C-alpha cells in the first residue's frame, strides 16, 4: 500500500508511490478535454484517486528518445500509454518530511520539450523523474515540491482553425498552472512561490507563459525561448494544418482532422515528415519580445552543442547549397562566411560552420537579448552553460538535451563520475534558485559553467571567450534580422530531427 493523502481542496484521498525520501502522486488529472480541439476544463476528481500509475501522454509519432540521449539499448525505456482526451495530467513529487515542516514549500513546475511534437522527457520515461531532484533538496535542507506537466502536442495542440481556440498546449499548461495555484497547498506547497522551467520546446512554452503574464515567481529557460520558435501568423498555421490534412486524405478520402481516428491522424503526421510544430500568434503574445511578465528572477542556460538536432540534415547538404544559403544574406554574405569558415574548398569546416551559425543565432544570441531585457527591468538574470559530455558516449560531447540526463539524475550513468558530479552540482544550483537564494558565488553578474570533467565554476571573461564565439554573437546582434533569417531558413527548414 502506497502513501495516502487526504487532500483538502481536491476533496479526495490520493494514493501515491512511496520510497525512502519522497512520495510521488502520478497521473493526477488537472483537466478534462471534452472533445478534440476543445479547450481543456477543470475536472472534479473522485473521492478516491489511485496515483500509483503514470497518466497517459498525448498521442504522437513514436520517437526513440534514447537515440539523441545515447541511452544504451539495454536500458529499455517503458512504453507510455497514450490518450488524446486524458493527457492533461501531472505528477507531483513531495519530500517525506515531518508534517510540521511540510508547509509552504517552493514549487518547481516542469514543462517537457520535444519540438512541440512529442514527449521528450516525462516522469514515466525516467528521464525527467523529479525524485532524485527532490531528494537532493532534502539533503540540502532546502526542500521543494516538483510537478511534471503533460499536455497536448502536434496537430492535436494546433486547433481546428474554425473558430475554436488555438495554442491548445499553452491552454493546457495554463490550466495546470491554475491547478497548482488552487491545489498545491494541499501537498504542502506555496502557490505564491512557483518556478516554471522547461527545456527546448518546454522553454519556448515557458517564455510564452512569461509573455502572457502567468502568475509565477521565477522561471528557468533551458536551451530555448520564443526566439527559437516564434509565434507564427494564422496563414502559416493553416499551411501546417493543410499539410497534415493532405496526407490524412490519402489514407482515407472521407477523413477530416476533427473526425479521423487518432491513430490515423498520427500516421498522417508521420507520413507528412513534420517533426516540429509551432505556436500561433495571438494578442496575448504580441509583446513577447519586450515583456518580462510577473516573474521576479530568471535563469537561462544552453549546452555547448545545441545545433546537434540539425546535424544529420546539414551534413547531408551539398556544400554549394550551404554557400548559396549564406549568399541569401546579401551584403552580409562575405562577412558571415568568414565568421563561420564557409569555404567551397573546405566542405567539413563549411558544414560545421553552418551548425555553429544555427547554434549562435537560435540559442546564444537570444539569451543575450533576454539578459538585456531583464536587466533593463531590474530583474536578476542568472546565466549558465552546460559543457559536460554525454555519460554513455562522451565523444558526442555536451549536446542538446544532455542537460536533462545530468539535471534529473533519474537514469544510471554507470562509471561516468564527472557526469554524476556535474548533475549534483546542477541540482544544487537549481535548488538554491528555486528557494530564492543565489544559485552560485558571483550570482547574477557572472556566467557559470557546469562541466567539463565535473567542474562547476563561474567564468572569467577570457574563459567565457574560449567557451563561446562571443565576438561572433555580438556581431550577429548588429546585423539585419531579416537577412539572417534567410540563412537560417535555408539551413534549418526540414533538417531538424531528434534522431541525431
């Protein structure tokens, strides 16, 4: 028998999963989806709720998340149940403390990534399981409550384009944040002390919630922001919708997005080749580039090699095509090619340079924009870089999403002592931040590095210059965005994949 909780505001008895340091309440429904493409609504749970099994995730094209993360094949990840109308659920991890201490704890609400298409890092997978994280917070005497949020994805999150709501994933997450405001106190959490965090597409969503003035105190954006995937006009969303519908009609001429069986819809997405989705522009996102929302502090991070998710696509391009793509920047072309070593007679450096450009333009430069914005608003900004290599294949380096493995520590890393040490150091910094403390010595005026080789330190300027192409990024900030977007589009469109 697992731990039992008499929850006062849910008016339900919750049965969770207990270990020596935590209790995890799995698959707690925060909303109900009345029908496809409808806004999720608050749901009344029954008087007894079995929270010993993880809830279903949104239906999606099956992707081996172990591929990018280099998780050994003998570490079988669990098969996750899917249900389009029951995927609005969350997992709550509570520290096992004396009841008198389990009051008004800070809360971390985590939104997973996955290109807004798939679930990349759920509790159920073990990749983003909060239990190690919360256990470390107990050891540091800075306990917090962890929440993992599931939500709609891919075409199921886009909306029907016929007058119904758009950005259903954001709506689901907003409902979950409202659920936290209403019910987290029943777990011992403080509804006025919530930190939202996300990685990659999850960070895109978190930035959107900041822009929409979500009632959260702090935020962490890891490897992403709305600069990575800006809101698109309705016509672009219609093209996305029509693309899926085209392939759906090939499967069944009578099928429609609203009426097709969900498995057929997912098959159509797979056959279309779409591997990423995006948000639709809306009034509440109009000022996203200048709004710091209600958050009081923010922490921003990236890994050394973010552009790995475009690696196979870019390396498969002809050198001449890469060069012609850089030429689309017009008067900037020669300078950009020199900055990123784009030379017809050097194909290897050209392809590497193209990936470096994507890395700098879509990840590093946006962080610099956000630093300036939040400093202008007199809000502390904490900046860190992850440069610890993959624990199972160190030759892959510190690639996109490796920070999930390090931070959550939910998977056995074997003999990778440096990776385990870096993970502990990262968790300590995050725990301090979640609790309102300075995450590291030097605070908001310093850049901090986690890794390589288990190192955790604030960087001096010369070290920062050696970690990052600082002068390149500064020069990009002075260039015409439209011309840079021409280059980005030619390199990145159709080349993204989590199977790199």
